[in-house]
C-alpha cells in the first residue's frame, strides 16, 4: 500500500545524506574532531585485540568478550566514520541505494550484536562476582564461545530481516536523508509505502534485541552491586563498586540513547536531538568503551607494559 501524500513514485538510484549541512561554517572543525576520534578509537580497540590475542594471561572468558567488543567497535566505527569524513572533506554527500542498504545492514548488525554482547558480558560479571565458586564450571570454554557466537549471529539475523524489508520498499520523489548515515527511520520516511508494517517489525525487533538485553544487563548489575555492598572490606567494596558503576553508566548511556532514538516517534522537535544522540552511540561509545572496560583494567595494563618492554628490547637489539 502506498502513501499518496508522498508524491509520485520514482526509482531511486541514490540518496543525499544531509549530515551536518545546517552547520556549514563548522564542517572543518567537525571533520578534525571526528578524524581525531576515529584514529583514537581504532588505535585503542586494535591495541586491546592484539593484547587479548597475544597474552596468555588474558585467555579467559572476560577478556575473550572484551576482545569481541573491541573487534565489534572497530568494525562499527569503520562503517560510519570514514564515509562521513569523506563527505565532510569532499562535500559529496550522495550514496547509492545499494551502498545505503549495505551501510545500514552492517551498522544495524553491529548495533544489535553489541546490545546482545553487553548483556552477555554483564552475565559473565554476574557469575564471577555473585557465584564465584561455580564460575569456572558454568562459564566453560564451550559456553562462552556459544554466547559470543550467538550474539554475532543474532545481530546479523536481526539486521538482515530489516534490510531485506527495506529493499522491498518503493521510494518517492525526495532523495534527501536528514542524517549523517543510512538509518531505518529516515529511510522509511522517504518510502511511499504504508509505514505501519515496517514500524511494527522494527518495534518487535527493538523489543527483542534492545529492550530485553537492556533489562537483563540492568538486573545483572543490580545483583552485582548488591553483592558488592555486602563485602566487609571497605577498600575492596570501593574498588569493585567503582569498576561496576563505570560499566553501568556506559551501558545506561548506550542503551538510553538507542531507546530514545528508536522507540520514540520522530517529530520536528526531536529530529535534531536524535541526530545528536546518534553521534553518542555511533561515535563516542566506541571511543569510551575501551577506556572504561579495558584500559583501566589491571591485567590489561600489565599486559600492555609487558608488550611495551618486549617491543623496546627487540627494537634495541635490532
């Protein structure tokens, strides 16, 4: 069913990503800022991946999940930022229809995977802190591989369903996407089709891959915090609580921005606000995650020192 108010149907070969077109005088500053963020994000996450793979002491479930998260953030950042930086530099904001679908598929897959993976990581920490005596038997090698594999498979399956549905839409006259990347809601708004079916599909998948993981993550951290508060040692309690509270804050910001962006209707008032929220979960979260989850960690710092010493010795001897 088509929407007659959208105008004549046309075969759309490409779209125009408006991005930050309303701030042309700040484009150079935005480019330099995002370039710095991209380089820092890639360096931090790749460093964590290398440390987790090469250091035998980090071959545990927790660091296996952290390595998966860093790998995901590396792919996630590379899906959005390079094309956005290129458009800011060249002022060419066009993207082909197939390119738009590909970008959305990759972006949507990685977002859904991250939601599931953060939930799995919170479950791992719940077992380690609340049930330490049974942690080794419950979190076996087979289980944590299955949990990580299930997160990646579920994320790509979710995005694949939505991307296939988008590819069946008929688009109308306007080719302008008021966003800096190809996202679900702007694409649906450009279609001539009745949006109700797509909205119901998106809402159902958001409930499964966003709301449910968020609630599971929240419940895990509540149990963790309650357990930490029962620790008799003040020093141990403060150290554990500091780490878990940092994780909970990052997780809450990530899930919160996603929930507002995808669960609330897009009005003229909220459109620019949602664009700001998109910057938070697409650009800032991949930058912050390695700092919060890994680089503040004692074992990661020790692995980094060992790798640095080894590199300096090899450089000196050569």
